[in-house]
C-alpha cells in the first residue's frame, strides 16, 4: 500500500493506492489523523485508488478510527474512490461514522468534495457576524415607520 499525503491551501489530501486489507486501512487512517493534527487541518480529503472495497468495516472497527481525529465536530472528512464498489463501501463507512457523530461524506469525485469544503453552510463559524453592507441604502423610500399617518378631513354635514 502507498499513502501520499499533501497539504493543500485549506485541506489535507491523502491518496491511498493498492490498499488490500482492513489493517492497511487502519494504519493509513492513523497516519492521516496524525498529519491532520500536525498541520492543524480540519478538512481532510481521502482519495482511494486501485484498492479493494471493505464492506465489513464495522467488524474491523474502522468508523472508530475516524474518532481519532480529536474534536470530531470540527473536522470534515471527504471520501472519494475510483470504482463503483469503492464508492458503495465508502457510503457504508459514511453511514456508520455519521451515526457516531463524525462529519464524513462520500463523493463521486474530488471536485465535489472540494466544493463541500468551500460551502460555508457547514463551517463552524457560519454564524459569525458579517460585515455591514457598505453600499447605498437598498431601499429607495424611507421606512414606513418614519412616515406620519395621513390626516383625514371629516366631511361637513
């Protein structure tokens, strides 16, 4: 098995090649977790290439390895695979890991995973106060609350 780990602009990318056993998967996840902590990366992309799918992941304890990332709520882990069988096994890993509270998602390709990383709706600081709008006032008319009520003239009898 070959595991290449690179640090991107806002994420850590791990490429796994020729992974055959669950033990190799556990070793790779432990290495990825250590590198994520070392580089303080909260977004991790794991791309699996030319590997056997693992469908007995719960039996091997692989979802528990995702918990090894520390504060699991601050991490986003994206999984991609180069075959349909790998994608199916990754979707199963996603299901089990998300039940444990780990933010893992499976994607058909790296572009979709990177788009998920850029989506602000999932970020921890999404409720951060945004800067006020610096352009002209959007309304052309004054607020209704400011306007005085019209005076009514009573008809003479």
